[in-house]
C-alpha cells in the first residue's frame, strides 16, 4: 500500500466560487499558523487567478492522506 499526503488549501474567489490549491508531500511539522500565513500571502500577492477572478478570502485548509492498494489482475 502507498500512502500519499497533500495539503489542501481552499479559498473563495471574488466571483464567490471555491478554489482549491494542493501541495504534494507537505512537511510533517507544518503548523497551522505557517499555512495561514502562506494562504494570506497567496491572496494578498494575487499569485493565482482562477478563471480571471482574484482570490478574495480564506475558507479552509487540511492535510489529506490517501492510502492506495494496487491489485494485479491475472486472467
């Protein structure tokens, strides 16, 4: 089995749509304050635009782990 970890940051755009940015393999010791600071910087610097709309506010952030099991299909 293979476990993958992603940081999922969700924003609301100026046209009132949710926009998510993911980061693969975030540091294990990443703090909530570091993530919030990073998200604020992304929003303030207007680094990403979604469909031509600016990011207007922070919605949520979470670390997501997925566990994948591969099966060999033999016929």
